C-alpha cells in the first residue's frame, strides 16, 4: 500500500494522483468560503459590516499559522 511506504512529511505521485499530508485537507471548503464572499460582495452584502476570511497553514505541524493570529 502506498501510505505504508511513504515518508509522513513528503508527497508522492502515483496513478496521476498526489498522495501525502495536506494534499486534500480543507482546500475545497476554503474555496467555497472565498467564492461565497465574492458572491456576497457582488450582491452588495453585507450592508453594515465587513466579512473577513481567515485561513491558516501548518495545522499538522504545530498550528504555526493559527499561532500567528493570536
């Protein structure tokens, strides 16, 4: 099995797919949030407040990105 021989910090390509830590994560959810924000902006929303999208990196390696927000 591919995952049994992989370095946990590396990536490997096999059968036109990329395997490794962080290759799927929340990328689709992040894009969905960003597109929702674009859509709201195009509609002129919100009327009173800003919407800010925070995204961090390094969740598998000590939450490096989240620590910089605090």
